[in-house]
C-alpha cells in the first residue's frame, strides 16, 4: 500500500463513482494485515481521544484504520490529522445503532461523506433517542433509590450529558461504578441497566434497512458488526443477513477482537450470503486487555476483504 495518507469520502470523488475508481482487489488483499476497522474514542463510549487511539494503532503497525464511534462522526477530523502525522491511511467510519425485529444491532459504515444530509439526520435522531432513553433509565433508578449513592441517577445522567455528544448506557455504568453502586461495568449492567434490571429501558432505533440505506445514500459501505453477538437463533440470524444483503449491505465483521473461535463460522456466513469480510478490534479502553488496536487474526483468504470497495491510493 502506498505510504501516502488519504481519506476517501463521497464528497471528494462522488457517491456514484464506478467500481473502476475503487481500489483493485489485488491492492486490497495486499493490505490484509495491518487493518483495524472498528475503533472507539471518547466521542462515544471509548475513553481516549481519537489521536491517542491512532497512536496505539500505529504502535501495533496498523496501516489502514477507521474510527467507528457510535452514532457520531465528531472524531473523524482529529483521526485524519493524526493518521496523516503517523503515515496511516484512514477512511471515514461510524457505527450506527439500528433495530431488527426488536433486536438492537450495529452497522459499521465506511468511506462515506460525513456531511451527507441523510446521514446527519440519522445521527441526530439517534442521539436524541439515546438521551431520552438514558433520562428514562435514570428516572426508573431514582424510584428504586440506589443504596449508598450520594447523587441521584438523574444527576449522574445530567453530568454525562454536559460532557458527551453521544451518551450511552456504558457512560452511566461507569458513573455508577465511580459512585460506588457497583464494582464493575458488568455488575452495573447486571444490577441496574440490563434486561430484567430495574433501570432497563428498551431501545427504539431505526430499522436495519434504514441504517444501510442511509450509509448507501452517503456513498458508503455498510458492514454488519459482530454478527454472533446478537441474541438470535441460527435461523433468525440467517434471515437478518438475507435482509441486510437485500438492503444493500456489503459485508460482515468476520474478525472482531479476540473472538477467533468464531471466525470459521462467520466465514461460512459471509460466503453463504455473498458478503465481504471486515476485521476490527472493537477497541474502547486500554485497560481492557483482550482487544487492543491492531492485534487481530488475519482475514481468511476465502473471504474478499470489504476494503476492496474503499477509495484507496493504488
């Protein structure tokens, strides 16, 4: 891959460009190592600034990356600047929250125009839904009066909103840990936020097809994140992938973090539905040791890399 740093967006080359202007399969396969297309910063539920995420990726010899914060593109410019400084190629990325038959799912978007009006509306709408959901969670927790916590959950959420564009349940879980209500984020979800807990509130995200269509309208590539993480039967998962492909989805995340035992099964799903494969660490926090940036299994050769669709330098 060329050492020239470049960020491809539909705004630069046009959302309707032909495949001839996309990078070749040969070039894409040459970059099968050194790729991480699933990274989070403090603009969503990560803990580091985008530049710090890029620095960690550089130490792991990553050569192609995408910052994929939940429902925001706020960190993309900082990512681009630091990638330029580090000699790393980057494309715009995002992780959209969506729903399939009441199941929350995540759709990774790559190489799109961040300023696209349809995408911006999608992001704004979901951010509003996230705020409303967390406020309702706080009200429910306050009615239960969490023992030993000095501040109400409503106060905790207000503090989160004051410092974050995109607020998530993970932010509230961290606040509950800091307040002494739980010993870990996992415990906070189990006791207060997860399904069956007193603060559980279901999500109302747009449909999976809407997320894919939005990314396509912005000239981007849609990838279903960590397909085996959703609570679905095998048949339901296959139906979801059928609908994802029909809506215009291009790939699934075949390699995600350290879940190497799942790779073979995901390869089979990708091949069955004619989908490309993506790789990503799903990095959030350097204190979590099992998914650091760039430490990933190689994408199996039997699956075409989704980055073959990216507008990369030849």
